[in-house]
C-alpha cells in the first residue's frame, strides 16, 4: 500500500478549508489534534502543513460529511447515550440524544455498517423504539425483576455483551 503524503497546502488553502467547514481556528486545531498556535502559523505562512494534518485537511475539504463523522456534536438534550459495539470499526457506532420530556430521539450514526447499528437502517427511531432498545440491554428480564429505570441500570452495568453503553446526563 502506498500513501500519498506529498500533499502541500498553502496558507490561503488552510484558511479556505477552515472557513468552508465553518470552524474557528480553535475548532480546527482540535480536529487536527494540534495546538491553536500551529493552525495560526499554518494560516500566516510561518510553518507548512505536512504529513497527516495535510492529508486530513485535504480529505475534509473534499468530503464535507467527513467532519460530521469525526466530531461528536454538542449534546442538544439532557440525556446522551453513546453506543460502542465490540468488534466493530469504528467502535463508537452511534450517539443517541434523548429529550425524555418531549419523547424525542435524535440518532447520529458513526458507521455505515447497518448490522452494527442498534436501529439498523432506521435513522429516525421513535421514542418507543429507543425505549425498547435501551430495555433490551438491561440484564433484568421479565419475571426476574421489573426495570424501573433502565438508564440507572445501564449506568451501573455498562450494557450487555453486544453493546457497551456510556450515559451522559
């Protein structure tokens, strides 16, 4: 396998890419895993963008959806459920943001492999489908105990043998 590591970006290219992605200098630094001063030096021509950073910026410019796959957005509701699947690449397969008061669910998938996703091809599950999925991860089964609050159980257990769940409230 041969990697194209000859990508050269001019200072104006870096700024153009950053602006096209709608990112601040600080946000671009986080995406690239570099210091904000490094991005500032790239943009004013004090240093060159090389290696993985140059390739990443070129990829981000050519595929604007890639940024959405790399960055987990700010939590829009009070409850966020991160679903990690064992033996899956990427390991984080989806983030489920939940408004329990209005019973609204927003899913962001981080893989295109439908078989790894908790809702399969369904990108807009109902609250009931979300609730059914969450309850299916709990260890208490019918007849062995009533699941009063599945979120509390998942906080304690971290999921089941298929998914590891991280709850953010």
